[in-house]
C-alpha cells in the first residue's frame, strides 16, 4: 500500500473505489497510510443491490440478468464510479466472501475486480480457494492493490 501511495503521489494521480464484498477494507487499507489524502478521492461501499442501483446507477436489469456478482455488474460499477469520482484510477469489487451464499456457478470466493484508467477498463475474475470470509476479503484487497499498482506504473 505504501508503494502504491508513493507512486500515485509521485505521478499526481488519484484513486477511487466502489466496494461490495470487501465492505470498506480496500478504502481502509489506503487511508491507513499517512499522505493518503493526496491520492485517495473517494470510496463507496455499495453492498446491497439497492445501493448499486441508487448510488452507482447500475441498471437494475444488469443485476436481474447477470447478478450482482458478475463481469457485467463489475464493469458497470467501475464505469459509473469513474463518472462520479473523476479519479485517474477507479477500482470496483463485487464477490461472494462466504461462508454462505455460493452456488455451483458462483462459488464462495468468486470475486470480480474492475479497474479503469483513462478509457481502458479491465475486469479480473478471481476465485479465491479459502472458504474463510476474512481471508477472501484480504486476498481481494491484496489483488486489487496489486492491479492498481500495475495500472499506476
């Protein structure tokens, strides 16, 4: 996190997050670093489908058709976050942290991490093998920070 904060500060870049299954852990990991106010624009925790629809303006048909934990929803989250925040790098997270809530098609540990820098959007599908809620959330945050670090370089 320190590396990311330093790099963003050096390049005068701002970052924003829209989190679901990590519940603010990603935002907290950045704000725990001194100097975060220079680089951190905003963090939204859109945990419920209603919050995704109301705050991030996700089309409810995307959630109906693909589910909140989907490539499509993650992409809409990061696109719409970038409209709200105007940060240089935007990150969205949606997933199933467990221990319940998984299905065969969408197992516990399935997480989508969206990243938008400029016009470029990438959606990363991750399947974290742990069945432990906390480990899935921490692994998701680590992966999101690594993706953001790569995007900032």
